[in-house]
C-alpha cells in the first residue's frame, strides 16, 4: 500500500546544545517521508522555491520516495529557524519565512489520489481539507496540527478532524484543543470530535495511543546522544503510518494491536531522527538498525510480572 | 526485614486544579511509610510540634507503622504550602515554616538500629550522615535529596552519596547534581559518586532505573483523576523500598531484576498517592488494589514483539 504525505519541505537554521547548523534540509513532509519510506512506498506533495538544491531532493528520492509531487515555484523555499534549551525542554522560534509556502495549494498528481494511507502534515486546515477532497477512498487518514491552527482556525480544523481516523498531537496541543487539564480526558474529547484514534507525542517521554477504550504507552528509546529534536514528531508519524501501510499490504487488520505495534515502529524511527541535525541520522537508519534498537527498547521496558 | 525512614512529618496547605486544603497531614516520612508499610514493617523517625494531633499519628500507626521514633518537641509542626498549575507541570512554594524541624536531630531508638532497609528522606545531608552513623550494617541504604542541598551543601551531600546504594532524584535534580544535560550521562556521573543504583523520578512520565549497564523505564499508570501530586515521589520510594524489604525477607537476591520489580511496585503505589490530597488515597490502597492496578498498567504497556 502507498503512503501519501502533504506538508512542507524547508530549509532550517537550528541551534542546540550540540552545535548549530544553517540552511539544512527540513520540513514535515521531508522527515515524514524519510521515515515512512523505510516501510512502504511513499509519495510526497510539497512546494519548494527556485533556490532549492536538486541534491537535497535527491536525498529523499534515493530513499525510494516519489517526489514527483514536489512543485517548484518562483521565490525562496520555506525557511524556519529555532533554538533549543540545553535539555531540549523548550524551543524558541527565531524566524519563520513562509516564502513559496504562503501560496501552497496542494495538487495531487492523478497517480497519488489512490493512496491507501494519507498523512496531512501540519499545514493550514483548509489545505488539509482540499487534500481530502482530492484523495479517493483512502483506507486510513491521519493528520497533525499545531497551536497556531487550534487557536487561529478552530472551525476549519474541526472540519478536518471530522474526516480523519488518527490525530497526532503533542500533549500541550491536546490540552489546548480540548481545554482539558488531564490527558485521558483530552483524548476522549478529541475522539468525540472525529478521530477514532489519538496519538499524543511526548518527546523524550515517549508517546501515548488512545484507541477504543484502550491506552498504550510507549517509552522513547533512552539515548545518550541527542543532537536535534527537530522533525522527531513527523518522523514518529512517518514510522507509524509507513508501518501501517506495510502491515495492510501483508493483510493485517486495522485494530488496536496493529496500532500498538505502529507506536513501536514510530518510536524506533524517531529515535534516529534526534541523533543528528536535519535528516542526517534518519538517513542512515534501515530495518536492520531499527531491529537492533527494538532489542534495546525491549531491554529497557518494565517487567510485566506481578512483583509480589 | 524492617524498613527505617528518617524524614519529615508535616502539615501542608495545598492548592491544585482539584481544590485546596489547609493543614493536612504531609511530610516525606509520612508518605514513605504509608507506602512501604504495604509491603514490610516500617519504623519512622521524625519530629512533630506540640500542636500535632494524635489522630494524625494514628492514621500512620494503624497501618502497622512503628511511630515510636516520632519525637514531640515544643513549638509548631513543620508546615509547607504550595500551589500547582492546572496541568501539574510545576509548583510554587507558598511558604515553608521549619518550626520544630529546624532543630531536628534524628535519634534512632535502639530497636531501629538493626533495620535492614534504610531510607534517608530529603533532609539536611549532615542529618542523613548522622543516621548512617547510628545504623548498624543495613543491607541497603537509599536517599533522596533536592536542589536546595545540591546547591547549598554539596560537600555533605557528596559524603552521603559515597555511603548509599540508591539515590532517588527527579530529572531536574539529576541534571543539577551533575551538570549534565542528558539523563544517561547524569546517571553515569551519579553512579561514579557512589550509589550503584540511581532512580530518576519523572512524575506523570514514570521513572527510570539505572543499575549496572542496564536501564529500566517504567511508565506511570495513566490516571483520569489527579488531585494532588504532593508526596508522590516519597510514596514511590516507599513502595520501592518496602517491596525490596519484602523480597529480601522471602530470600530474593538484590539484583537488577529485583530492582526492576521494585520500580513497578513504586509506580503502582505512587499512582494512589496522587488521587487524593494528603494521604487520603494512599490510605485506601492495599495489595488487592495494587494488583488490580498492576493489570491496568500491564495492559497499557507497549507490545514487545518486533512489529515487522
């Protein structure tokens, strides 16, 4: 099954405890596709400016990602700059230059409209709706969002939520979206808005899955080296959705057990993203290295036997 | 095996999203002993003022805790007041009145000096050393501390660390104590200071255990009702150390597998503490209810099978 992602391809400036980089490849669709393509064929719809280096697109294409849906427009590529505190607890946005992304009007190539697995990365909810109108009978649709849309475009965002199966958000966004103070209440409230499944991304603390009456808690892989968390959430979603596409391809049923496995796939994939700037570390990931890391994660997991 | 805890018994004023209470029973030794006594006989050394209600001590004694080591001194009982933000992400100390606690000089009754399991709650490191000097050949010693001592009494604290087997700290304290930005590096650094085992308490995100070359990550029990996190860390330590005493009693070996089980015992016990103000909820916990909650925690744990 094919995965379609619609989002941003960007150039980022990032400062962290580990160093700083300028004009490195970033963007939600970039990170997502680098992750999902580990598991399933992936198609990407985005826009870049005429300053965009062909060699950067090659880094995505060489992974097997179909970048035919990346449009080139006159002007500069979307740019974002951010700085993280030494413990990666918060980040400060230094600048956001939308550039060609300001006029982004995602058009799905005909060959992309039949994708079974669709991910609407964090873009304007109206654009997310436009993508949904162009997609034909996807088996599963997920979206991401952010506080900017939660507060600025609540009606359009709610229209999106009525049409998606899974929402990926971080804990702060989940609380902001619902006005709740407790994550279990927030998840229940989000599920009442539409998505049957809610994934709360908690950074170094892992992620929580809400599906049916069930919660699954997956810890992040403990890492001694964290260089740059930029894109970790999109990488998580890419690993999750790519794994789902892979599992559907081999005949799996979309149920809670499959989603719980997808949480592990997303966790393992995201653990690579943070070990380098840009896509440097996720670029070096492959199924063998994910398998090794799975063993490390399992070794760190709490015992299940009753202790008394 | 018996557990000895030396720490505070206090009256707290607490304001949370769920309400506010005044002059309720609190203190590190209180929470710890309410938890450890679920698993093993527990002895408590603390001081209260002449304003202390006998009925409050009864709430601890009725649990089977030996409160013969609680001294009564002229003056008021230690008082602390705090306010939590609605999501329990931070707390503001409104006041700290040491009162009789300012002259606390812990004296171990003779019958307490043979305790096999010793917990030095968060008190002045010089007092923690004094307790260690009075204890005779404990099998295992753990301590807690806080930023106030890390910054204010580094030499005395380091003398304590050289003599304990386990340090319980939260993530912020672990980073402050070591100057590290990464938790794995911080834990390694703490272990070089003395404790062979380090437990990092992470609140709603659970806890991490470092023992040998091994990490164990235990998620917190997902809770729909959180009333007051005060004392959760001491309750966690109480469940952990009480379980260790129980396990040693039945002949278990002190190894990584036992510590990993103790992490689960601490997690389950702490999950009760936060569901009420003061000791209200932990007071209602018992082994049957812990067992039920263990099933809930296991149901929420990530699957271990390789997802692909």
